[in-house]
C-alpha cells in the first residue's frame, strides 16, 4: 500500500464552515494538493448554501474531547458505569436509550478506554473528535440540503471527517 503513495507529501488541513440554516461545522482533510481540496470543499459548500469561515470562526463552538460509547446491557446500570467513569478519570457520562456515552479529555482518553476495557465493557465506538457544545434543528427543507452537502463531502476522497452541530434524524445519526 505504501508503494502507491510514492513521494507524495500529504498534509492534514482543517476547514471551518457555515452551512445552511446557521449550521456550523469542521471539516478535516488529508490531501496531497491543497488547492484542489480547498476548491472542492469551497464548491461543495457554495452549492449547498454554505461558506468556508476563517480559522476560529466556528471552532469555539466545539470541544475537542474523547467519546467512548459503551453498550447498555442488563448487567450494566447507570450507577455502575458512572462509578467506573469517575474512577477512570472521565469527565461525564450521558445515558442514552441503548448506550452510555462516556466523555473524556483528550489526555485522559487512552487511560479511560483501557480502564473500561479491563472492566469487560463492550464498546460501540471510541473516538477523539470535535463535539458541538450545542446542537441546532433545521427545518425539513434545509435539513435535506444539509444532508446532501454531507453526502457530497463524504464522497470526496480528501475529506476524512466532518463534525457539525446539526441534530440529525435518528436513522441518519451514524455520521
């Protein structure tokens, strides 16, 4: 696989953007051609009612932290996961219908994950990311445009991750 990359110099670039209906987001890319990627991202944003912002224009609305999603089982109640999380050094636990979301600081992420693994817990996911401090709900027409924009960004080979502050319908929440 490394042979395909040759002597290309890949760079990680992050774009901050405003989208339709006041949606804010952060787009992380990995590219060997900054101009191509910037043009592609700018075109996708423009076509879907958004625009690129300057550095810091939306990042203040997101927190860089870890999220470990633990499967909710009959053997694992809210008190137990909360006790584990506190003991491990996590920041917060949010109970969902079918899972527990354990939030950590970036430096504590690995230690918390290891602690929870040692307790035999099943993870649905574990990631570091930019999580919105609050979410917005878009009207149906704007949500459809927003979803199309997410789909186009997802199709772009240079786009690695997109974080946003839009509350997506449950069946589409796998972003």
